[in-house]
DNA sequence: TTATGTCTGCTCATTACTTCA
DNA sequence: GATGAAGTAATGAGCAGACAT
């Protein structure tokens, strides 16, 4: 089988899949996959998933032994989109026995025989996909790019994909996931800060409450000692605020002022119950 | 100018798989 | 070897902006 035959095989595979290998994974993906699902649900979903995936580590290691072992594989690469030249994709296909065979004829025939659901990451029981694991080098380059800019324009995406032998879609997904992880970490860190802030405010609130309590008790003591000098008969309890009210009621002193907390509490004592011009500070007419 | 449909790229929630303790 | 947790690649739904008609 020559190079042209191989490319035809791939081309046919592409047509057989009924998918646009370049576009399908990128921006058309949702609409296309929806259309495909409607047209041919099981086939398209499985084909879509298969084509985005690579092998597990074990599979990679195992398949490394046979990668590039034939010129046929290399000739395929020349006719494939960049992403299909990646080791992962290669090894996905090398899961099939056909790749292991030296004969070009066998290669071609076997490839065409491989059921779509078995290419790559679906086993004979049509078990779900396997997941590609990016290499350390790929991750480092992606991280490096992410540090420079957390989003990519299409050109950057494609360039990076080419550089890393990945599909543009994979680069896009990596950036999406990376942004999500960054945001999650930021949220967690914000949450931690808020938590500490809340704790310190609670602590401060406790202190202030305690201080207030102390001030109140001090005030009561001070007031009591003050009223000790006043004949007990002149002391009353304000029914409204329930504090001790003192002073004479002969009108010479307009009121007694008590400090409660930081507020000034004025007690105006009515000189004459018949004095209608007098305004009670408290709503209760019985006040002081 | 406005209304409508399509494309594109994003976020978000979730699933599925891998790795590690 | 089995198992659960954590990490992460991948998927699908939905949204919004740009653009064409």
C-alpha cells in the first residue's frame, strides 16, 4: 500500500464517520453533534468520543513498542490533521491488531474492518472512553501560556495545538478547565479571607458587648452612689426605661440626666400634672 | 432601523477516568 | 489487590455577543 492508498483510507474513514474531522471538535461541535445525534445517534456520539481520546498510561507504554514501527504509520501522519499525528491518537489506533502487522495490505484491510466503536477507546463491549493524560511537557507549556494569557484566540490555540501535537479542541478544553480551577481556588481563598474576617468581627463584637456591660454596671454604681446623697423618698423608678430617676420635683431642677451607654438619657419631671404644655419625652404618660 | 437566525466562545455542572495513599 | 479521595480531561447545556440576512 502506498502513501496515496493510506491517505485514501483515512479519507474514507473520515467520510465513513460522516464527520468533519477538523471542525467537528471545535466550534461546530454542539450543533454538529446535535445534528448527528438526530441522524445517527449511537454512531456519531461514539465516533466523536473516540476521536478525542488517547490511551491510558499502560496502553501508551505498551503501544510505544509498536509506534513508528512501520512506514505506514508515518505515511498516515502526512495526510492527517496535526492532532492525529500525536502519539496518543496513534496509539489509540494501534489498539487494533492491524497496526501491529507489517503488511501494508493487512493494515489497510484491518483498519477498515475495525468497528468505529472499537477504534481507540471503546472496547469490544463498547465500554466508555479512556482518558488522555497530558504529558508533563505538554502541561508545562500549557501552564506557561496560561500564565501569559488565560484565554486564547483561535490562532494562538491552533499554534499551541500544533506545537504540542494536540487537537485545538484539547487545548481549548484545557484552558477552560484551567480557568475553572483558578476560579475555584480564588473562591476558596476568598472564602477563607471572609471566614477570618467574620471571626475577627465576632471577636470584636464580643469585646464590645463585654465593654458595654461593664460600662452599664459602672454607671449603675455611679448613679447609685450619686442618689445615695439624695433622700430616698425623692428617688423613683422610671416605668419607661426602668432606671433610677432622682432629683427634686419642685421645679428647681428640670431633670436628672443619666448616662446609659453612650446615649444621654434625659428624664424630665413634670412639675405639674396639669401643665398641659409640658411634653413627656417618653410615650408613656406615666413616665417620671 | 429592527427582528431574527446562526455562529462562536465562554461558563458551569457533571461525568468518567487516572493516580495515589 | 481493593478502595476511596483527589485531580483532571472531556462532555453537554445554556448564555451572550457578533454578524448576516
